C-alpha cells in the first residue's frame, strides 16, 4: 500500500487495524508499542497489543503478509484508508482478490485466509476492509492472476 502517494499531510494513508461495528462503521484499535523481530532471512515480525490485552502479530515476507490475533473476544479487521480525492489504482475489489493497475502495470493481490469487502455506497470512510477468518488474515502478494 503506497501511503506516500495516497496521503495528504493531515490525512496519512495506510492499512489500519480496526474494530467494525454492526452499522458498518469502525474505530481504529489503539495499539501499544510494537516489538519488531527478524525471523530467519526472509521475514519481519511485529507484535503489539491493545489496552485490553488482545495481541496482534504481523509477519511480512517478500511475497506475502499475515496478521494474527490471538484473542477470541475481539472483532477486528484491516481497513485501507486514504486521503479523499486521490486517484487509486484499484480496478476491482472482489471477495478473494483485488485487481489494480498503476502506470500500465497490472497486478492482483489474493487473499488466502480472510476476505475482502467493499464499503456500502454511502460509506466513504475506507476503500476496502479485510475480514479475518479464524483470527487470521493472510495475503498472497505474488502477482498471479
């Protein structure tokens, strides 16, 4: 996610860990200080927790990343939020993949665990949400179609 291109100084873009409610709205989950660890030669792990003790682990690899919540009580997801009026590369957002095109380069991001969803037509708070499956989100970032 290119936060530099999709941001404005007062409105930084990015994927955020959120807690959605029944109305489709959400709030950012306040997280503690992250602990960053290198895993082997090809992965970076970030661990953090909410004030209520729900822990999150984010693992980045060259061609994928995953977010894992160890708690069972927390309803959560990831949301991409961007500055308004910014041209975004997304061509389609489907349940299991997102297709995009930027500067003539087409790419697809597939979800291996979890699902993508678009906001309701009247909700402009976020671009898309990623819902976990069994407390986990796993994305395949290889450019497979």
